[in-house]
C-alpha cells in the first residue's frame, strides 16, 4: 500500500524533458536560496554539472510534488524514504 507521501510525488524521468528544459530546471534548483554545496563557494556551472551527473547516474531524481505543485530534485535515498 502506498503511503500518502508517495501519492503526492510523481517522478519525472529526465528523458521526458528536452535538454534545455532539464538544464533550466537544474539551474533553477541550484540557484534557490538555501541550497548548500559545502564550505566553499562553487560557480553555478559547477553546481549544475554536479546535479546533472547525479541525475544521469541515478543518484538523484526529479519529482513533481502535487500538493505544492513544485518540482524538486532529491537524492535517491530521500526519494525512496518518502
């Protein structure tokens, strides 16, 4: 039986998006307030590349949260736990 949280999150496969849409989503994600990449500051391009690699390796997923109607990128561990 799916939990209510599972029913509120819809995974978006990267292949469903154009490359431009995927990159735009990742840029928006990495430039959000509160996004933390450790103690040293990194260029936006480096952050985007890091997140794209995580998505391509299956370490992160793109999810649409139906309750808030927002898209987020979450680590696979968090996606499984939710």
